[in-house]
C-alpha cells in the first residue's frame, strides 16, 4: 500500500465518521424537538392533556362529517376529529377554498371550556389529484370512494 | 476505460462540448411539451380547480432543488477523497442553479398555498427545512467567493455541503418524520402512482424530465465556464511571472 492510498483511506474514514455523527445528532435533535417541530396537535393530544386557556396553539384533523354549522354572519362551528377524539371549534372569518366536511384542517387559537376558539383556519390537502369530470362520473355511478378512507358516495 | 478519465479537464471539455447541445435541446423540448401540455391540455382537479396546474413547476423545481444538493454532495466527496478539480468545480457550478430551483419552488409553493391552505407561508417542518436549504445554498455560494485559495475554498465548501445535506434529506422526508405538518405527503413515488391521475401524471413526468435535463445542461455549461476561468487565471499568473 502506498502512502497516497493510506491518506485517501483516512479521508474516507473521516467522511464516514462525520456522516454518522451528523445523522445521529440530527436524529437526536429532531426527536427532542418533535413537539416544537410538529405544526399542530391532534384532538387526542388536546383532550388528553388540555393546554391552559391562555395558551395559543394549533389543532389539526379532519372536519367531522355532519358537524359543520354556519351561524349568523361569518361564524362557523364544527368538530375536528382524528378518528379517536373530537374537539369543537368555533371561528369567525373567511375560510380557505378547500375547507369543507371530511377535509383536513389546521386551526390556530385557544382551548377553553371544551371549545377551541380559532383565530385562523388553514385547509390541509392530501396528496391525491384527480380530474373533476372523473370524480363527477364516479359519483354519479355511486362508486366514488374518498381516498381518505370514508365512503363518500352520493 | 475508467470513469475517472473524465476528471481530466481536457477530456471533460471535449465530451461535454459534444453533449451540451443535445442535452440543451432535449431539455427545451421536454419543457415546452411538458409545461404546454400541463398548462393548456389538462382538466381541472376535483378539489383544487385550475390551481393544480402549479404542480408542473412546483414539483419538478422542488425535486431538482434537493437533487442538485445531493449531486453537489457526491462531487464534493469525490473532491475530498480523490482531489479531482473538475469535480469540485462541478459542485461550485451547480450551486446557483440549485439555489434558483429552490427559490422557484418556494415562490410557486407560496402562490399555491395562498388559495388552497389559506396562507402564503407556514412554519411546517417541510417548508422550514426547505427554507433552511435555500439559506445553505446562499451560504455555500458566499463561501466559495469568500476564500481566495481555490483548494481551501473547495475543501471548506465540501464540508458545508455535507452539513447542509441534513436539510436536503429533511425537506424531502420531513413528512415521514413528523406527521403533524401542513404540507401533504409525497404524491409521486417509484412503486405506486395512484395518487395522481394519469392525465396529470404524464405531463408531470415530462416536465420533471425537462427540469432534470435543464439542470444537467446548465451544470455542464457552468462547469465549462469555471474550467476556462481557472485556465485564464493560470495563464495570467504565468504571464505576470514572465
């Protein structure tokens, strides 16, 4: 073995150690900060450990089917569910295009007396893309199944 | 014949000179066909309407923004281990191209997020790591400019590239690590394509091919420029000594 190849091998070793150290440290940091990095809390997390009424946080899940109630003006009430628990959300303001029953939603606000008072509503959409005509045709035949899992036939 | 022969600058200049026009034209054709098909000849999405057409720019740009960093990582590691100058220059040449793709993905993402999510920007794990990747690109370019000695600059930027890879990986896989974010999961994957209907999928694949070819063409072109620039510096230095 020449001197050059020894040097080269040393460099490969250093790179390998550096890569392992980077992966480990970012995994540890990511795990430790997971609550801060996660954008929202699920209804189950909120029900199990209710935050103080003064704390502002985000809650996310699906808008429960049949729970959407439009009050007078721009006020709406609905329940956010993760399939396990559900939390009632109240909001006054303009809703994004994708908002609707069975759709993903992320709300920012406070949780007090069992009601989540939202000050901002974001819609969360899934990774599915389909042409409108196809979905309409499937719905007409009554065989359209929502990709999220719930049957959605008309 | 070994692949390392292309590490010889003369050999690289010859081969890339022949390849460049072909790659360039192929990129132009794919982009025109893919984007034209996507923008004008596809139906509306069942939820998003015509806003879905941003996908033909957003997805390929984001994909290449991350792939460009991985390409820089590979060439940087080749530089550290084997000391081929062409490899280091290829990494240097790719950085501004990757940074531009990142910026394009950030801007189209904001334009898409405003009507669909209801916000331009959210501190979601995927979005945040992508923004950090963009800052890494800027830092990488600045570091190359800041150091006078080309070999030292190549060494230090290679290490910066290795560290930045954390955020390249995170922005692609953050959805898997932290599942409570605003950005949806991957629509495209190798094994299944049922998330995206075929009418959207075909033009999307063509525009992804266009972005890949465009990246290759720009990197070849810019690497050639870097090699010529370095030759000029060497010639000027020799002249000053004479």
